[in-house]
């Protein structure tokens, strides 16, 4: 009669660290540091302050902040009072941010002082009544907008919540927006149950990785913004495991490298462009990175970058997922890398499905394509933590879940060992003379050439072939010499059968740096537009 059903709730993530790591530290750059007992106390105070502002079940609390201890506190306090945490992508344009605030129906906005000018610009067009709490690192803020006060002061004066109620585990916990190539940003949300299951699966998937993995001795620092799929969900995992955690505030290469040294950071995750930026920063030369494990996601890990990181002693490998998948789907199969001669391609492949994840590679009729290392198709997935729908977007939801499987929009293949490799994004595939060319394969080959810092392969319209591949490169050194080396690399790949003749780009363009999206990935949409326009004007 009295059995307890134990709903899977965010509050339960806090139980284990309090008992086995109460004195472990959580650090916000040079702003604040405290132990897990203080963290849990502050989460209770933040919850009390939120309740005093009228927040509870059904409300939406938005956060605009750099990666901070405050953000981590909100990861817990907001869902623990039954509200939804809207992690606002601060890199979007003011108009897009306004769209997301209105679409999410935010009731309370916690905004870092640096974003106040932008918020003031759009404030009059926020459609619902809303309240503002200011986030600062030093307590100083302008009175440009009416507010409920500053976060630290509210926490100090709050009546702390210590006994959090149970909720239905399917209650919405988090909400954020993903920006596609067209249309408005799409709202993606997760329940408390999904976040708890994702947390357990990441711990189970990354923990046992041979020779490293994520374990109790690690010091964690995210270098994926906390607004991007809750920092890929790893802050919840690090908290569950009671790890020492370092939140870097605003990203700056010198500062990030300094924090790695100062706090002996051993585990991070980021998109490839950020790792490349860190490795090429002047301070990298004098920073010991030999104890650092880095998971790369968000884009393919180019083999050149992987090798560069390995040369610095960094234990680097890929994982794969997307905003709609919480995000964890697969991780590089590191069993093979115990062999010192293991190829880098084991680390760069997206590997094997995470615990509880089902992955298929299918054709347009949803038939599985052969697992032969050659046949490609769309990657579709099932897992307990995939977003169930886009907010207020039935057509988008229907397409996402067509046939009862979540459609990733990625093209890939399984080899006969069951390793998944992504060859392209559906919208990025290059089709020349009716044949598909893998943009990732071209980028990978180019990334091995010395001097090439960033590379993107895109398809541009061609009257004869439909499309032709074009390479856009940012490099250091003599462009002509680099192009010669690159052409030799492609020629070798063609002779050895690794690349088809028609896949070799006719044109290679050098630029100072490549455009990036709001989450730091290469922006191929912008590149396609720029170079299609350039080509049209040249010929026309
Ligand atoms: P986002 O929703 O912004 O996180 O982007 C998700 C997309 O990033 C995926 O659908 C893939 O196209 C790409 N992606 C993520 N991880 C990888 C990876 N390891 N290799 C190749 N592409 C990846």
C-alpha cells in the first residue's frame, strides 16, 4: 500500500554528491568558489527567491548568462520548484532572442548585466507581463530597466527551500531553441525524467571508457555554452558524480587555458572550432595539456585536429548528438584505442550507440541500408530522452518523428563492426553529376595538411554537374604552397581509392577566417550564399 514509486526528478541528482563529496568545490572563474554543501544551500535559497517572485509549476524562467555557478544553480532550482528553465541563446540576434522569449512565454528573466542593453532594446516588445532579476559578478548594475533586484541579494534575503515536493516526472524541466537554416528557431524541451535518464546514461557511457573516461577524480570544465543543450547535459553528470567543477564565465582562450592550469582541469567538451582556437592561442605553448580529456561534438572531429591534440598529449575523441536528442546518442569506440598504433579514425568516428540508444541508418522508405561501410542513409534514433515535440510546431514535430523514429537529418553509415560514421548533413550534401560527395571526407583530408586551420567543403551550383564541391580554407603560411600540398593529398586519395575522382574540388578559396554559427560551428549556409553569389557574378 505504501510503496514509493520514486519519480525521476532533478532534485535526486543532488543526493549522492552531498553524501560522498560534500567538500568538493564548484568554482566560477575568479568570481566565486564554494563546496557542494554551500551549492545545495544556494539552490534552496534560489528556489526560495524564485517562489517569492511567484514562480512555480507552469512558469517559465529564462536565463541569459555566461557559464557561471549561478547558471548551474538555476539548472537545479528552477525545475525543482516545478518551473521550466529557458536557457536563452545569447549569441542569437536581438530579434531572434525576442522571438524565443515570446514563444517560450517567459515569466521571469534572469539577465547578466552585459546583456541588459540588448534586453532594453527589445523589452517593449515582450508580449507577456514579465519580471527581471539582474545577474552580476560584482554587484554593480545600472537601473536601465525596472528589476526585482540582483541575484546575490535575493539569495541572501531568501527563505531557503529545503524540502522540495515530488512532481510528475514528465513535467517539463527545460526549454531552449535550435536555429535551423530556415524559418524561426524551434523550441526543444525535456522533462525531469528525461534529464535524469540522460544523466545516468552519460555517466554509464563515458565512465567505463578505457584509459580515461569520466570518473570521480576528474576536474570538469565545460567549454560548450550552458545554453547549448544544457552544456550537453554534462553539468548534471558532473554534479551527480560530485566532481570538482570550474565554470569559466565568458570564453576567452587565454582565460580558459589559465583555468585549465590553475585548477588542473582534466575533462572538457567543445565543438572543434573551440579546440582549434585553444590550441593555436599563444598561451597554449606554455600550458601543460597532457592530463586533459576532451570530447568533441556538435560537428565532426577532423583527423588533423585530433592529431594536433594528441600531439599535445590531449586524450581527444568524438561523441555525437543534437539539440533534439538531449544530446547524447553515440560516442567513439575507445576500446580499440588501447592499442598504441590504433588509427586516429577510431577517435574521430562517432562510434557506438550510448546505453539505451537505438540507431538505424535508413533509406527514404525507412528500410535499413546494409552495414557494409559503404551504404549511406539517414540516421534515425530512439532513446528515452529524445525531445517528444517542437513547442507549438506540429508540422516540425511530425517531420522529426516520421515513422516513429527521430530523424537526425544526418547522413551516415555503419561499418561491419557496428561503428557509425557520419558522412554529411542532409542539407549539406554535395551532389555532383548525380553522385554524392561527402563534405566531411574532403574536410578530413584537408585537415591533415600542415598550415590549414579551418576548412569547409560546400556544394555550389554548376550548370553542367548540378553542383561542384568547393573548399574554403583559413590557413597560416603560403597559400600557394598549401594548395599544392592539398592537391597532392587529394591525388593520393584518388589513386589509393579513398576518394572518387569527381569528388576532388575544382576550386579552393582562401579566407582569413570562416563564418561561425551562434554555437561556434562553421556556418556553411553563409559560405554557400557567399560563394554562389561570387561565382554567379564572375560568370554573369
Ligand atoms: P545541434 O543541434 O546544434 O547540437 O547540432 C546537431 C548536429 O551537429 C548533428 O545533427 C550533426 O549534424 C552535427 N554533429 C554533432 N556531433 C557530430 C559529430 N561527432 N560528427 C559529425 N557531426 C556531428
